[in-house]
C-alpha cells in the first residue's frame, strides 16, 4: 500500500510542477509569432531576448525586432 501511495504522490508532484510553467508568444515587427516554453528572459546589457522554442532549443532575438510578449 505504501508503494502505491508513493507512486501517486510522485505523479501529482510531477504534474503540479509542469503546470507552473507558462508558455509565451513573442510577436515580431515582421509579423511572425514565436511560441516559447517558459518566460523569455531579457538581457539588459545586450538588448537580446533569450527564450526556449517549442523544440527545446535555446534561441535569442534582438529586442528591437519584438513588438510584444504575451502569456499564452
């Protein structure tokens, strides 16, 4: 019985943590919509916006090319 409760608790923890991450949409001046995993991070020194794309790759885009960042 303890193993069953431990397995259920572990699954709830995994699903609970996965629900905390929000996806975002980055709109560019060219009209492109970039879907991200998690919140994009802004590097104030360089003006670049770093994000993780849908395939899990780390990318960056110049902040001057972005019109808005929206939570999905």
